[in-house]
C-alpha cells in the first residue's frame, strides 16, 4: 500500500529541520560562551564535521533504498546533497572569517604551508559541481553523463577524509571511525555486493 503524499512532505520537512538543528545548537553555544576559548575555531571544526556527516548520510541513501525499497530515501537525496554543499561553504566561510581574518593575502601562503587546504578546496569544487547539476534540467542536458559526473561523490568522500586526516593527525581514532563508515558505504556500492541487498531484504522479511 502506497503512503499518502503528506507523509513524504513531512519526511522532507523533518530532514530540513534536522539539518538546521546542529547549526542552531552550535550558534547557541557560541552566543552563550559555551564554545571554549576559540569559538571561531569551534564553529570551523564542527561545521566541517557536519559536512562529513551529511556526505556520509547522502551516500547511504542508495544502499538504504535497495535494502528497504522505500522511495522516501530517494526523495531527500538532492536535499541532503545541497545541505552537504551548504555546510562545506559555511566551513570555508568560518576559515576565511576566523582563521584568515578576511586577510586574503594570507591565503596563498596558507595553501603552500597547509596542503590540506588544497584538498578541501578540491572537495568543495566537486560538491559545487554536483550541487549545480542536481536539478532536472541538468539531468536532461547531461543524459548518461549525469550519472558518471555524480559518481565523483566517491572521490569527494576520499578528499574529505584526507582533509580531515591532516587536521586530526593527533587523534586517529575519530578519523578511523569515519573512514570505516565511508569504506563500508563504498563496499555496498560494488555491483556484486549491491545486488545482494534486495535478497537480504527478502530474507529479513521472511524471517520477520
């Protein structure tokens, strides 16, 4: 039995609100002096992590759809992708505001001395390309090339994880968790593995 349309509307609205909640929480902590001695760096790191969370959530939608056959996951794919881009842009904005102090002349030396910035910028450019082509018009214009382009999300994930690795070299445990989740999501997209997901759904349904 198909679900009423309003259920999917509520679902999409809930995802929108859920994506806003972390930003509101971090902003509230900064406003109430609960973000430590460097609130700018606090926002920079947390918003960057938020972008990584959203990217992983976005990449999990295809396996979840195949496992459950619920079209609600497909309905939020573009929304989560655009939220990932928004968080990445906010992450860069925090860097320019709080680390560079709007001193663009420092950007060149920062890139030379901190290669992870180059990696992060490449990831952001990739997300921008995916965001700009996530509409129906771009899908029609690009045709089969659209899917090829959007497979760049796998490379973007690798760039984001490398960027994060450079930032948290002193604490590898947290990075390893995200890398493990990312590796699992990539494994689920390997065709022989991906084809087993509908079969797994049937087995779970029969056992239930």
